[in-house]
C-alpha cells in the first residue's frame, strides 16, 4: 500500500471548509505525516487516521501554516500513552521551538522523540526503512524550505512457483528465495536464484514540492514521478504576486509536471481568497491533463 491522504489543502489562512497544509503518506504499515498545520490532529481524527501507526513527521519549513499543529499533536500522542519512538525531521530551529513549548508547560513525553535537522548542505536521503526511502531537497521560498521524495522500492524478488517446484524447492524456503538466496538441493545441485525468481516489481515515487516559486531546479526531483504534489497558491493572472511572495500559480505547477514527465499531479495550498477551486483545474489541465485537486479527506493511490 502506497498512498497519500490530504488533511489540509489551504495556505496561510484557514477557512471554515479548508485547513492549512498537512497530508499523510501510507507506506504499508507505517504512516508518515508531511507538514502539520493548525488543526491537523482534528483532521486525523475526522478521517480516522490511526495515530498509533504514525512513525515519521516531516516539516518543510517554519511558516505557521505548516507546523502550528505540531505541538498539539505531539502532546496528544503522549497523553494517549504512546511508547513507540517518533522520528521528526525539520529545520533546526524547530527543535528549540518544541523544547521551549514543552519546558514552559512542564511536559514530559511518554515516548522518545528523535529530531533530525534539515540543512541545505545535507540534502539527500534521510530515511531508509524496509521498502521505503525518503530524501529531501531545497525549494525556492522566502525562508529555508524543503520538499520530500518518497521512494517505495520492492526489494524482494518475485518467485515463480512453477519453476521453484520444478527444481524441487520446498515452499518453506520461498521466503529466502525472495531475499535473493540460492538453494542447495540434497543431491548437491545448486539452484541459482534467478532460475526461479524474477526481479522485484518496479518501485513507485511520490514527490512533495512544498512552498516554492516556479523554478526548474526542481525538475530532477519530479522527473518521471508517479505522483507529484505542487503548490498552486494563485491562479495564473496573479503570477506577479506569486513571484513576489515566492509562491506558484496553477499554470506553473502544471508546467513543471509536464517538463518533468510526471505521471500525475495534485495541486493544493490554495489562497483563502478563492472560495471555488474549479478554476485551478481549468488552468492546469490544458498544460498537464492528469491533474487533480488535493481535496481534504481524499486518498490518492500511488
């Protein structure tokens, strides 16, 4: 299972029906939270996200609409008796912000929280967990800001049962075949792994482009991604305002997806000035047809 569930799709100002940025990436049994705007824990409850499976949190930057919900969520996890470690990634200042908040309230967490600072000189892989690899990259925003690449790679080989049985390999050994092992038969014959297995299934790639102005520096990261999330704070008639505020427009997001040969695009981070969102699709789809709105509560299978 590899999917993205949208918890919040608005920019700085929440509205009655749209919330600040937050989304959950599901990777098999693990949940990864990407950004944590105000009200995220309420959205987690609303959409029945299992908090106990939350393992990693990634904060792209320190504008409030991307992390003001974090301390509340962390406190709730502790009050609910969480014991499993939580792994948090974000700008270095975030660690001190959380420390001050917890010290001021005399809060002692019931679980270990491991913080990793995101620094421009360390761009690259930050998580290797079973089939999942996560890396980060810099975007172009008013303050240091980072996007994330989620690569789900099937590392186990695919067994061809008919071939395995033909070589008299017992089913109890299949798990070792999937890990790449050869099989030594009792009669001395060595059965090579690639005689009875196929290479792992192709991997899948999800790219989260956090707040950013339009820049083709992001193309290497979105290249041939199965799914890309890109901010579209404004419609394209406000391209000048978008550039001044280091944000992107609908057409710019679609252009990046097209130039990056992505397979699918979802757009979000809408300005609260817009009450209707259909116009965003109307501008994106002529440039990149496979575009959808990042709708709250919707899950997008990668």
